[in-house]
């Protein structure tokens, strides 16, 4: 059987697509402890405005260096933070994937996060933007080494309580 | 001042007491419009930007004074000019980019052109075509400038005012507030680390009150309390200037293990034994000549200066109506910060902003307050804590004296 590189690319793309579906599902369930497991030990996670990203200014709404900080974010939101009840839907699409020579994978995808507050009639777009990702394999499974969530909606409505 | 047709809408403060604030202070359109006229467009210095955002001639940012869009630009001679972002021809908001560098501002609609100080320079076809049309012979460019505001800067922070007879900023702040301002803006050159912006479905004054209300900080912010950043027994000060309009909430970090047992019992937020997996976020690197590890300055009417240990930020308050406002945050560090120090500021930034461990709670609380007033209307707020200090500076956190002082000033400014 001849090796078709298109098949490997397709499998990798399917794998990352499944990863993102799973990632969105964890956040929609607000299962933040499970969400933490999406990241590699030295994983970097930032939610950054397009304004800052394009100007090379590093400030993020959420800025985590390493899975320990990501775990602290999850724990603090679950155990200490006060915010009103809400439901969220994370939609991820337009995935593109590029395998790197060092075995990592660069990917990008668009996202929309729709939020419903229990006391407001209309669902609203909480965030719209793109993921810029670097995946690595940890014990065979894909983990995020970097996820930059670059959002276009510069004006956040009230608060971003659940990660993107 | 008040036209007769204002009378039916005019509001009257209930009695001479300041321990009750009526809801209409926060929800009434007439009150809001009067605030824009008498406070934001009145005798106040309004924050509009940082010099580090417009270092070179031709640099500009869009900003606001109250709800009103303005352009803040650096002129050829290095002066800073602030003028309304509204073409004097057909009202178009002509400056559209958040920031940039230009030789002149050209309104895209009919290409009326303004220089970097906001002076109208050119009107296309002013003399018409072939002797027909155009402006009348009596038309003078200089009579058609957008409203130009007074501007001043201190330690790299830019303020503007519609009043052209403002006292110097140092006098406007007074010595106590100026000292805290200069503790944060200590003379090092600022480096902008980025912005965030959010809307909030509440009245703009609630944001001032939140930072003149040290009582809430010990109760709402579990995160802060748990790690000993601010607890009821901490060394702290709620400073108010003599006018009552400005304030600084100050506290010194302490060891959570040293909190008295009875204080812990009062603070439901206190959770024994809670530890961060990565405690670097809460490190405090001393860098300021100040006894306080945290100061939150509320500078009337639209500026908050945040010095939360090493995460530093400006919050500009932009009211958009009685029931909503926008906050624009500008986070900064200093020239000479190491890469590690910058990253420390960014990590600690997780405390603040619309996704911050503290910031998101304040935003939610303000929404809840406005919801309460809109859905059960016609009530009043109780601000009675610490009757021994009727107005002004308080050395206990369990006090609302700074809020009362602010309303004493507000009523004077509003003539209500």
C-alpha cells in the first residue's frame, strides 16, 4: 500500500477537530477542572483583544503561564468567584492545521461564544474571534502548548466569567 | 439655569441627610443629562489618555469626556490638543481609527480638514466653481472649529476640561490625593501593556462608590480575602479629599494566617487552607515609595488609578446613559522593567478587568444593583456605616463615609 500524505493530514485535522469539540463541550458544561486537562504542563493560555494582539501589546483578559495557573483560574472561578447564573455555547469552526517539523502542530480556528443570562431574554454574542494554537503530544494525546484566543469584540459585555 | 419645562422632571433630594440615596440619582435621564452638562462638561479635569500613547507629533487617540467623543492629538510643537470628534459641517464623527498618526484630520464626508489642534484649515470648493456656489464672502474658517478643550498633563497623564478657567491639576487634586497619584506615577516613563474595554449595565457613579466602599472588598472578594490582600483587620485607609469628590482606598498586604478568629468568622469569604497551585501571581515586588501595597484612586469624575500590588492600570469611565457606562482600561508598566517584571504584571493582571477574579465580581455586583433599582423602583440606598465619621476620610474599612462625602459634593455640583 502506498503512503498518501493527504491521509495523515486528514487524520490530524480530524483529531484536532475532535479535540476542539471536546474542549467546547467542557466549557459549555462549565466543567473547568476537565478543561484544565486540555493543556500541557507548560501550556500557555491567553484571552487577548485583537487591538492588543495587532499592536504587539501583551495584556490579556486572562493570562496564564503554565497549567498550574490555568488550574488556579478554574479553581478560583468554581470556588471563589461571584457571578450570575448563565449558559454558554462555544462554536468552533474554519479549522486549519499545519504539522511542524518538530512534531508539534500549529492550528487556527474561528470561535463564537454565545451567552444566555437567566434574567435576559436574548442570547448574546459574548466573544467572537480566533484561536491560534500550538498542539503537542503528551503520552500520545494532543494537548495545548499554546492557545491564544484573539477576540474581535473589543467591548466586552459586563464580564467574561467562563474561559473562551 | 433650569427652564420652566424642566420643572416637572426636576428631582429633589429627600431632606438634608446623606445616609439615604434615592434611586433616581442612578436611573433618571434628566439627572444624567444634568450630570453631563454640570460635571463632565463642567468645572472638572477629565482623564483622556496617557502621553505614552501619543509620543510623536501627529499621533492621536480617540477618547471621551463624559459621553462626548474627543480626539487627543500631539501637535507639531509637542503640545497636546483635545477637541470634539464632530465635524462642524454636518456633525460626522470624523476620526474613526482608535489610534494613528496623521498630518491633519480630514472628515471623510466632505473633506473638511482640521489641523492637529482641531483648527479648521480647509473647506473644499469654499469659493465655489466658476464663480458659482461655495461659501459666502463672510465665511471665516476660524469661526468653525470643533469645540477645543483645555488640556493639562501630570507625570504623563493627560486631562482635559470644557472649562477654560480650571485651577492647576495639583490644586484640583489637593495634596493628599496628589501624593498618592505621584506614588504610582513616580516619574518613571510609562510603557503601555495594552487595553481592555467593557460595558456595564449600571450607573457610572456606582463604580466610584464601589471604590469608596471598602466594606464590600472584605466581603465580596473571596479571592482577595483568602490570600490576605485585604481583610477587615488589615492596615488600611479610606482617604477622601476635603471636597469629597476624590478618594483613595489604601491597604497593606498582610499574612492571612495572622487574621483574628472573630474577623474570620465575620468574613464568609475566608476559606482556611486555600492555596494557589502557582502562587507567583500574588507576589508583591516592592517598587513604590508608599506604605500601601494596594491603592485605588477615584479621581472625579472619570478616572480610576489602580495600583494593585504590581498590576497597574488606568480605568476611564465613559457614561452612555443613566443605566449604562463603558470602562476603558489602559494597563502599563515602566521603562526599565525586566521581561520577568512585565510578565509578573501580566500574571497579576488576572485579578482585574472584566475577567479578573475581583473585576468580574465588581461588574456583576454593579449589574445586580442596577437590576434591583430598575425592577423594584422608587426606593433608596442605605449608606449609614460609621456614623462617627459623617463625611470623608475613614481609618476603618467598615465605613461609608467616603460615599457620603461624594454625594455632598455631587449635590453641590448638581445644585440638587
